[in-house]
C-alpha cells in the first residue's frame, strides 16, 4: 500500500510571557539541528553566532526555551491583519487584496465553502514560504525525522540523521571495519561464506572474493555516513540543515 504524505502547515507555539508564533517544521528537526551543531562546535567547526555557546547547555530543551536561542531562531514572524473587518469604513485595497460581501445570516459551513471556492479562483500561493531566521534546507516531507505514524499511515520513517551520527561517533574511535561490526552490518565471515555461498548449480562460488566484496561495501557505507556528517557540519556553518 502506498503511503502518502499528509501535508501540514504552521503549528502555533506559546511560551509564557512571549507572543505566540508558529513553526513550519517539526520540533524534532530542530532538536537534531541542535545536536549536530553542538557536535560541530566541539570539533572546532564554525556555527552561527546566534546559536550561542552550546557547551553551556546540557540538553536541547534548555536551549530551546532560552529567550535568546532555540525557538526564537526558528519561529515564523507574525503575519498581522490577514483578515480585517472594514464594515462602515472607506478602505483602499491593494492588488494583493479582495473585498468580500458576506451574508452573516447564512449557514456558517456554507459561507466557509463559498469563500473557499472563491479563493481557489484567485492567484493564491498554496505553499507557505517560511520567513524564519534560520530554515532547514528541505521541506518537512523530505526530512526523515519528525514524522509520525499518522503522517504516513502505518509507515514509520527511519531517523537517518541519528544513524549518521551514531556511525560518525564510532568511527572517531574505531577503524571502519570495526564500526561495521559494532553496528551489525557484517554478516558471517570467510568460513560462513565457504558453507553458504553457492552457485545455482551447487558449486562453491569465489569465497574470498565475495566476502571481501561484502566487507568493502559495508566499509564504504561507514565512510559515506562519516562524509555525510561532515557535510552537515559545513551546512550548519552556512546557516542551514541538514
């Protein structure tokens, strides 16, 4: 069964003593951004000054709720006066506005339906464009974190960014082959291939060659993950993620 993405737009967030504002991406995306930025800063990569000294924060939530950082870096700017009652007023409209006359005695659901139908005939952008200070490089649909089961039916996407990070941290301490072993990516050994790898006619295949090919592929996978993390560090330096 094909799982289709359920499109969602802004999620309004409220902090005590602050104006309610919205997020376009899921909070989990920003948490990964923080985690990667902290790793990058620890390894002497540059990160935007606006993120602050991440070594001062033990966890994401403290940084997220700090009035100088976190949410304030990623929230959308308020959009005021999108809908205004101009009854009894002389009002000039711009080329981006229309003036409606609505029968308030009609059924509310019918009014909403008629307005919706009318707006569909106008040149309205259906895709909200973020005005946040810092924005991820891809839409929520194309980032493999933050999605819930309800977004894709019964399908749960793997958090690839978490896997890249795990691989990278192991590779800082171990040879790539050992990393693959630790992660369970290497199946068997040469002796396993001696008993398991056979051609369709029952003859034994090129045991050493096939095992080495299997090993090389897994080592390359580790290398790809490490390179991906380093690229993410560079992207963070340029103010985006991942």
